[in-house]
């Protein structure tokens, strides 16, 4: 569930920043690049800022295995 939220938010950020870049300023493409770079670095390091935010908000935590 958490991965789905992260992918959805990343996709929304990309679409919104592209729309703003088209209608307002091309400088918003830097935000699109930031999202892309963050996705790449998280695939290598396993660190995702949105995942930390979801942890703090206690959203979509993985169920603990019962022993």
C-alpha cells in the first residue's frame, strides 16, 4: 500500500509541475527533475522522504507479522 501511495504522489507531482511549467514558467521543470532524481536515488539507497513523512503520520504502515 505504501509503495502505491509513493508512486501516486510522485506521478501527481510530475504532472502538476509539467502543467505549471507549461502555463506559468519553465523553471517548474526543475521540480520535475527533482522528483525524478529523488526516485532514482531512492531506488539505490532505499531512502525516501515521503516514506518518512508517512511514518510520522502513521499512514499505510505495513502490517506486523504475528509470532
